[in-house]
């Protein structure tokens, strides 16, 4: 009985994490590299750091498609993450 409860809790936790990952959004103009890497598909820590570096050098992103100007990020990656990206008040 306890084993069944534990298994149910583990499964519920895993499903809630998957649901969060599917609905999570990140503001590319204000997020840290860690936040970007956590939310965006296909973006690891080094690409997330490149996004932050590009933003610091060039100012806020005005459109999501500007991410293709960041070395190592292509249109396919941008398209895969469109529903996860926000520009917020800075862009």
C-alpha cells in the first residue's frame, strides 16, 4: 500500500514537472542565462550565455526572430521555442 502511494506521488511529481516545462515562458530581455537554459528547448548553458551577452552588447530584443543573430541559434530553434519566449516591456 505504501509502495503504491509512493509510486503515485513520484508519477504525479514527474507529470507536474512536464506540464510546467510545456507552459513555462521566459523573457529573453530580462532572464538570466540559467533561466533561459532551463525553459528553452535546444538551448544549453553556453547558448543561453551567448543570448545574454548579445543582449548586453546590442540592447533589448525587439522581435523574437532577432535570436537568430546570436551565434549558434538558428530559425529552427527559434520556431521550436516561440510559445516559450516573451519580450516583455523591454522589447
